[in-house]
C-alpha cells in the first residue's frame, strides 16, 4: 500500500517505523553520540532512533537542532528517514543537510501508522510504502 | 515552485554538491511556507557564528561545505573579540574552535564583520529583499529601514548567500506586512521622557503580548536608537520580525499603506506604563554591559561622554562592531581611560565570558531577556545613565 504525502528531502530508505505523538527537539532532546532520546518525560525517552524510520508531528526547540541531526548522521546513529505531520524549518533543514529522506503531510495523517511496521520512505516521490500493511 | 534554468542546473549538480544541497534547502522552505518562486536578495546576514551556540555539530557541517557567496553576506557576532580574547578571559580551547568557525565562513565568502548591526556599515534601501537571520537586525531592517526579510535560520541564510535567492513568502509579500494588532500605552505622555532602555522595556513587555504578530504602535515618537531597542527586545520575548510606529516608521508613512487597513478593526492591546517601569530594578550587580545590539555612533558617543573623567569600579563591557571602533578611535580612547572596555566582534549574550559574572546590569531589553537562560546570569535593566553611575560608584 502506498500513502501519498509531500517530498521534503530526497532519497529513499526502508526500516522499522518508530512513531510518537510528541514533538522532538534534537538539541538537548537526542544524544548525538548514540541516537537515544534523552528528553525527560518524552514518550521515546531512552529509546534509540538510530537507523529507524522516525515519525513525529514536528520539530520544536532551538534551530541548532538542524546541526544535531547532521551530527547524528556523521556518528552513524541518525534515523534512516523521517516523517512529519507538518514539516518546519529545523527538521527540514536538518534532513536536507544530512541527506536523510523526509516526507510530510501524509494522507490521513500519522494516526494510521504503528511502531514496528516495516516501511519505505520515498523522499523523491513524497510517498510512504507499507508492504506489511495487512498484517499490522 | 517555479524554477528557472539556472536553478535546474544547480539541482542537477552542475555547480557542485554544496550548491545543490543549499538550493534544496531554499526549495523545501518555499514548499513549507507556500512560496511560488525564488527571488533575488541584495544582501545576507548569517547567524550561527558563535561556537557557544552552534558547537561542534555546526562547525563540522560548515567545514564540509564548498562554495562561495554570490551576494554580499555578513556574519553575526561570534563568541569572543578576535584580537583580545585572552584579555576577556576566554578559554584557549574555545578560542581555537571559534577560529575554526571563522575560517570556515571566510572560505565560503562570508565577510567576517561579526556584528548584529550590519545596517550601520552598508546601505540597505527601502523595499530591498534580504535574507537576514539575526533577530534584532531583521526587526530593524524590516521596520526602521523598510527592507524585506523573514527571520532566517543560520543554514537558510547561508543557503541564500551561496545561491543569491530566497523563497518569496511571509514578509517579502506586501500584504503580509500589514499590522494585525494595534498597541498603545495607557499613559502615552509618559513615553515622552523615554530613552532606549525604556523602549527596550516596552519591547520586553510587548513581545510577550504580540508573539509573532505585526504590531502597529500609536502615540509614540521614538528615534532610530529607540526603535532599535524596541524591536530587539520584541524579537527576543516574542517572534516579532516587523513592527510599525504610526507616522514614524517608513512604511507607516506611505499613503497606500495607511489606506490598506483600518486601525479600529484590528485587535487592540493596551500596555500599562507601570508594567514597563516594573522591568527596571535596583539589585546589586557584579558587572555592567551595554551594546546589545551593538552600539550606534550616537550611543557610543553618549557612553564616552558619560564616562569621560570617571573611573569604573566594576567591569564595564561595551560591545560594538570593529568598524565602529575603527571609525571612532577618539571615543574608544575616552572610554579606555575610565577603565571600561570596548569589545568588537562579540556580545554579552553569545560570549562565554558573561557566564561567570553572576549578575549583570544592562540597558538592553533584549539582553535582559536572554541573559538568564543563555548565560545563567541575573539581569538588571537600567538606563545608560544609571549603568554608568552603577559602574563608577
């Protein structure tokens, strides 16, 4: 099944989906050395986003967050791709400078997505492909 | 979004990987904010220059880039004065990293002006499209000069420097520049006596009220230094990128502009003079700092006149651009004799030197807003006269 969205950053990546309904601040919210969410009280606190397809509503916090995403990529612990409900500048810029595929504005929003699904983000076409949709 | 042939060539990678990524940033932002096309900019001002704010992550990114600016592009203040960092108590490790950031920007063709007041040193004309990122400079360019810029982030401003364009949305579009909230004082007569510090206090209070709106002030007659203080503080406590003052700021004097909205139909906010006065306090402080944003020629002269013949009894930091120092050595000499010190390239907010001071008095509503969170400092707001009195008593 293919869900249409909008392309923000080019490239394609497949992996395990991890989703949260809380916005993410990469500066001080994610450890750039490990990719583990460290923001106190965040639903993903203690969980690694490294290599995952990370879906969250939008970015929050400092604009330095864009550079933190770049550090994560350099340290091999960035998300493989990102999905936002509504992209804003911090996350979009971070994704583009780090060559992380990114899409937003999925038809039906993020509510139909579940952590653990195996999905492909196509940042060129602005689409999300869920092969095991029926099983999830 | 509409792209021209040169954009397509850049996107295909013909002009290198850095330019390709930079254009992608501009296109993505255009998409996010609903721009239909890219427009040329006449100048760029790049924030994200202090090692204190961008850290190793930002430095690593900058060092990986390979392109040159195609329009005049200026750098925001850095974390230390380039010449006298050791005298300011800056750690050599920090200075080394800061030098690497400067080298990276220089290689990209960004002019190392290191000032938040680039408008004192270059001509910005009414109606110019810019891509500036330092929030107080954005407020000044839009409001006091009538130029047009959104509040850019560091990377998007750098992208505009290397591509020469910005997506056309927000404050580049005339109708988005019309006010949506009318602000007045409960006692307008009180403002007649106000200097820049009081206008900074007004901005500190008003920014929290208006958020990211475009306010239209009535009943005030501020000059440029007062407008600078007002805008800088509103950009710090709110996200104000443009404000108007009735009959004072350039757009507010244009007949077409006046006819484009009705004051009575907008949301009205009344600010109590007592709330503005309440921002001032008389707590004990360990140091005094002025020049946030960097001082104008008139402001530097005022400080020199007030300090002339006096001796400071506590550290007194004065922040200006290097160009202002070069043009006014006489004023700097007068200040030096008092024991106060004029620093170029940096400021009390982005330099780690401030972090050790504990409590600082300033005449800036913007610094008053940022010092607690960014420097762990207890701030006190006072007029420039009071700042000099406290520093010399």
